[in-house]
C-alpha cells in the first residue's frame, strides 16, 4: 500500500494510482491499450456502471465489475517481437521461452545458418493470448534500421525482445534507440550464456557481471535507458535468468492489458470522490440541521465517522464483503485505514488530535457559557466544530481512495495469502 507523501496539505485528498505503470526504462505505450481506449464502447459503459456504484457507496459492486473487466482484458492479444542479429539464436530462444523442443511440430526452425526468412508467429500455453513474432535477423542484408523498422511494422508490437550473443553490436544499440523513441517496452536477452561460461578463465559471477556492464555501457553511450537485461541459455529454459524473464514478462503483460483502462477508471474515481467531498463540505458550512455532523461531543463524532464510512462504502460490513470477493482478508483493507475508529483517526491525524485534546476541549467548554453574550463566540465555536467534521470527511475520503487503489492493483495481480 502506498503511504501518504509528506508535505500533503490539510485539505488535499491524494490522487488515486499516481504511477501504476511507471518504469525506469520506458513509458508504457502499447498499441493494445491505445486501441482499447480509442474505440471500445465497453469502457464508456464501464465508467457509467462504476460511477453509479461508487456514488451509492457500493464498493462490492465496484470490485466485482473491475474483476470482470480485468478478466476480459486478460484475454486480449498482445504482440511480442523477437529480433536481433542473424545467428544470435532468436528462434531457439522462442522455443525455450515456450518450453518446447526443437524437434516438435510447431517449434520455430533453428540451425547454424539463417533459418528465418520472413516473419513467423507462434503461441504458447505459458502465455495465453500472446503472439510471439520471430523476425528475420538484422544485419543479414544491407538494409538500414529505418527500412527494417518499416518492413517489420514495429508499430504493431507491444513488447520487444532484443536477442544478443557473443557481442552487443551497433545493430542492437540502434534497435534499442528506435524502440525507446517509440515509447515501447523492451528487454535485452543474452542467449548463449552456457557457451560463454565453458571456456572462460574468469569466474561465472565475474563473466556475468562483465557481460551486463558491457551492454549497459554501449546503451549509455547512445543515451538509451538501460532496460531489463536477462542472461539465459537456450539449451535450458529453467536456468540462469529465464525464470526471472518469465516473471517480468507476465507482469508487463498485465500492465499492458490493464493500464490504459484502469488509468481512466482512476480519473473517474477521483472526480466522484472529490465531488462528494465538495458537496458534503458545503453542507457542513451551511450547517444543515439534518446533517450527521450537527453533533458536538466524542460520542456524536463517532456516530459522524460511522455515517461517513457508510456513505462512502468503507464501513466494516462492506469491507468484509469486498475482501471476500477479492479472495483476501479484511485486515488487508483495514491495515492503513486512519478512519477505522475515532482513536485511529486521532492517532493518524495530528490536526484532529490537537483539535480534540483536553486543553482545547476545556477551552471551548468554557466558551459555551458565553454563547448568550457574544455572537462572535458562537460563530467561533461553530467554525471550530465544522473544522473537526471536515477533518473526518477528508480522512474517510482518503481511505476510500486507498481502498480503491488496492482493489485495482489486486484485480491485476491477486495477493498471495
């Protein structure tokens, strides 16, 4: 769960999902996410459904709809390009990634000479709805990187895997530059680590370090942000960095499929919560007699907190239902909630703690006896009471955003219990 940043002002309600897809090497721009956002009417209907549920404080409905949407998005196809210099083992890598032998009927053809003359696509049960594209190697002909980019239709792919072995050449660097300029995900995969290790005098650790450092230096010379680098052996898809590569790929596939729609949902949630906060603050300022915050002592403040949690759908019963639907325990949602009780609220909000301390309460208790003598005193007491109510409101609203953030994240990557 994301902690509240230091420096947030008293009346701010923090944004939802600020950097869900942020990475150190490239922004997330998938052709899949753009096409989904641009033309699919499902997203519009989804926003309407979630807006209605959130306005009614029905977080269980919100969780169910998000989970259903993520399940649908998870079936959408994602295209992965595998490319590099001819002879670097692109086809062998695809077979190893799919965990199949070269002799199997649907394996990518391999050999010591150039075997891939045109683009070929493959699928894998280990990566459902993913299309792996085996491309002719760059460098076998005199074509430039720009011609290669146009001929191989780089724009149609969501993730790029640049294959290298023996040396990290200028062709690899140029590929990385082009892909970075497109704002796409890409990895560097060194495929023949087993062959490098056999005759080498250095230790395995030192050799692996040398390969990584060399790749990083060549990229940094051309101001290319260093992507994930994986050192593998095509002969054994279970050794070295292959497991880490698969884990990273699964995470990036989830981000590519879900980031676009969920980032839009976060904006919808932001507006709904902020609008509700603004409306309720107006009611506090107007001093509506029917408002639950027309209360004055601690017991009434507890009732006020209970009423707001119910209004936003973060009361105990609702959270229990949401946790069950998400396959987790309710403590996961309550862990960082400031507004569980009046005690936790005071403990997590120093302003409210100060406003309700014994000295301040005693001071305003004395002022109550002067109400009949001074309109100014009456106004001061009312404003101070409203300040406490607004603190409770802002805390409940922020907790609602935190819980929505968890629902979104856990819908993509369910927590392990």
